[in-house]
């Protein structure tokens, strides 16, 4: 049985993304259990090789890098061919991807090329003898399904944020490779990228998310949510569908069953009732704080900390407290 683990390290615009470190961290934990190595794969435009060494900090023993101008944007066909070729060549136990927007598209392509099943959007993963065992929220998060993979390699995608990137430094061997085929000849081409969220931090990358709901009463009161996020300094702003449907926030900010699925370290729900469709997108957050004037609001059932009160009073006080704690 193969011992090594392959991690796909996602990049965007010539830089590694936070999810790249999450994939390597998850792969490191698996490799520590098998006694094997972590091999990461990275594809990007010219210059990406210089960034690859950072993956060693998170536990990669070796990194295979392919540089090609056609990898400046997401190139599904060429990338799937490259990752599958690496996976075949190395005899890996598990291939780990993160179920980001890119990973959700790439993982089934890789599994398809390898002719193995895919376990997607897992929140935990471990090895149990010959099997790979993962958990996966279903029915909008009301049920946690356990999935067992016996295929070799097992291809999995983990929910963004489900694994916290953790340093396990080593000096990674950096190897460069040629792409599988000609990436420029791909039938699928990205012709334009429109940034949906112009905020500093993407919802998938932010360790803290401050999210607002209809309890804020009016679009202009969302500035309270933005101010609290700014006080944290490392927070992104999210919203419920009630709010995005009303045009208070762009649809790209929506969290939930039909929006983004997030697992930050801290999720602050401001004036959000906790409808099952919203919980589906955030209940795997590590710590949940809810502020709602209704003590019976369902959001309190998933919250680790609850504040019963008017958001228009509580949020400015919380912002002041966060600023004071951070010394600004
Ligand atoms: C098929 C389908 C898919 C859906 N997908 C999603 C999705 O992806 N994401 C999503 O979010 N929703 C989704 N929804 C909608 C979802 O069912 C809820 O309608 C929505 O999440 C409610 O948003 P809300 O919590 O902002 O508003 P509300 O449910 O109206 O809750 C507002 C809350 O604010 C509190 N409040 C009011 N005033 C104050 C105050 N002054 N101070 C403190 N608290 C106050 C109230 O007590 C209440 O709990 C979906 C629905 C369907 C049918």
C-alpha cells in the first residue's frame, strides 16, 4: 500500500492561496499516520516556483511545480491532466484538494481521469487501516455522513477552513515539471475574470467573518458590520440571503446553502435568525458568536457565545471592545 500523500496547492494570480497551506496541512497529518511523504503540486505562471518553498513550512517534503503562461488563470483541462498524471506517477495513498470554487471544479475532473470515486467537501479526514474515512455534512448540515473510501488513490476535497493551516517546517525538494500536453491548446479558456468581492479578504480566506442579517434593519446599518470587521483586522463581511435579495449586499457575500460555505475560526452572526439554509453555510465554523434580540432565535442553538440584545447597540460596543483589546 502506498504511503505518500499528494496535495494540490492552489494558486491565483501567481500567488499561493491560503487553501494551498490547508491542503498541505491535511496531507501532512495523513502522511504522519502512514509514515510517508507529502508531495505538493503547484501550477502557475512564470515566477510561481519562487513561492513553492513556502509549502515546506507546512509540511511538504517535495513540491512539483509547472510554470506556463496558460496557468496564469484557472485552466481546468490542463490542470486536471497535470494533477492526474502526478497522481498516477507517484502511487499515492490519498490525493487532497480543497473544495474552493476552483477545487470543486478540479477534484471531480482529477478523480474522473484516475477512474476513482471522489469524496467531496469533507470536514474531517483520517486513515483507518486500508481505508480513508471522512465526514461530510448533508441535508443542509443537519446530518453528518461518514464516508469510507477503499479506492487507490482516494481522491478527497476538504471544505475550505475545515483544516487550519499549521506550520510543520521542513526544507521541501522543489522539482519543476512539464505540463501534461499543451495547456495553451485547452478547449476551455478563461477569457475574463470579474472580481465579485472587492474586499481585501475573500470569505474563503478570512479567519474571521462578521455576517449581517435582516436584524440590521437597513442597508446603511451594515456599516456597523464593516466597522466590527475592520476592528478585527483579519475579517471579511458576509450576509444572509434575505439581505442579498434585498440588495443591501452583493450576492457574492451570501453565506448558506445557495451561497458560500465557510468554516472560519470565528463567525459573528449579527441580526441573523439562523434559518437552516443559512446554517448550512456556516455551522462548521470553529467558534460562533450570535447577536440577536430574540433569545429563542435558532442561531443560538449553534452558537458558542450568544448576546441577547439590539444589534444597533451591541455591535458598536463590541467594536469598541475589540479595538481596545487590539490596542487601536
Ligand atoms: C431554497 C432556499 C435557499 C436558501 N438559501 C439561503 C442561503 O444560502 N443563505 C441564507 O442566509 N438564507 C437562505 N435562504 C433563506 C433563509 O430561509 C432565510 O430566509 C434567511 O436566511 C433569513 O435571513 P435573516 O436571518 O437575515 O432574516 P430573518 O430570518 O428575518 O431574521 C432576522 C433576525 O434578526 C433579529 N433581529 C431583528 N431586529 C433585531 C435587532 N434590532 N437586534 C438584534 N436582532 C434583531 C430577529 O430576531 C431575527 O432573528 C434560502 C431559502 C430557501 C427557500
